């Protein structure tokens, strides 16, 4: 059983908490300490962003973090070195790590070389927002060959047919985008998001997580009963921006999110729509 499979199997009656961090932000050497803080605070899986100069799916917050990371000197090679360092540490050796990156840096590195090196360094899976399943045959074959999870995205305006396509193409879990548009923390959970996740729950055969726009613990309580995991990104980057102790700030937020997820399980409110 892979590390990703294990956390989904062991989660019990609560959603997984999946924080995001941009590699190389706010400082080139910040990522390891931030992931350590996330893990210690109760993160189940961590998504590490590979910075790119034109991140189409990301809003201004994560775009800003990518620009800063690139100016700090972060590269694809260094991202993979960060993963290797985390794997060598007993505190994060078994923590599932998924890279989120765009086609351009991956294909410039060389697809086969990237997938092979990612697997060797300890990456568990990949999210490539600008690579749809229909154009990803070589990528999907390579992920399968190297034991990497291929995670595809579905938008809230996805048809039932599209939901089935993404669910089938994603190997371990799929990623539901909670809103149309780009990433960024938002104030309210939209009724459209609730309806969308209900449709996915009724049709998906694999686990799925929800992200884009998730911020406070109340979002976890609202979305948690409808999905298998909740991804939080921009809210953490915003906290890092404002903190004198980024690792402490990130740890505090993840701890609150995990407490909200645990509360769902304790109160028995994680009964999912469509079950």
C-alpha cells in the first residue's frame, strides 16, 4: 500500500487536511521547516508547489509566492532535493508528498527524467493543472511505470461525463476545484460547490479532495462531509507573508484545520451527501 493509499484508508470519519506550500518561499531554504511544522500540526498529506513564471490556475497570492521563490533561486532540481531531504528525516519520512507543477518546467526537465527522479527522491504523486487527461497518455504511462499517483482536476462546471473521465484517469484520488477561476482564499462556501461535490460523490469510484478558496476551519466543517480531503493553500501563503515566524504561523493554522476535521468525526457529522 502506498503512502497516499494508507492515509485515505486510515482517515476514519474525517476529511484529510492537505496544506500547500510553494517550494522556496519565503526563503530558498524555508520549505523543509514549513513542511515539518505542517506535519507536526496534523497534516495528512502535503502539496508542494513547483514555482513557475506563468501559473495559470493560481491567483495573485500563490503567483506572488512563485515569483519570490524563483527570484530566490528555486528550480525543479532543488524542489526534488527538498523532497529527498524530507524523506531522509524520520519526522516526515512517511508523510505523503505530492508536487503541484505546470507542464513547462516538467517537460523542459524531460518528462521521463522528471518522473524517474521524482520517484527516486520520494515524491508520491503529481498534480499538473494544465495537463488534461486526454493529452496525458505518455505522462500517465510514465507515472504508472514509476509508481507515482497522477491526480487530475475537475471544475465545478464539469458535466457528469467529465466527472467520470477525471475519476477514471486519476489513479489514487482526484482534485475538485471548488470555484471557477483561480486559487485564492474566499469568504463563503458557494451553494454551487455543495451541489458539485454531491454530484461527484454519487459518481466517483475513487477518493477526491476539494481545494481553491478554502480558508477558515468553518470551511473544513462545511466541505469535509462532502469530500475525502480539504486542500488549503492561499490562506497559508497569506499567513506566511504576515508572520515573523512562518513555521509557527503555518503550524497554528494547520492545527486549527485538523481540529475542525477531528470535530467532524467526533460529532458524527461527516456523513456524506449521496451515501
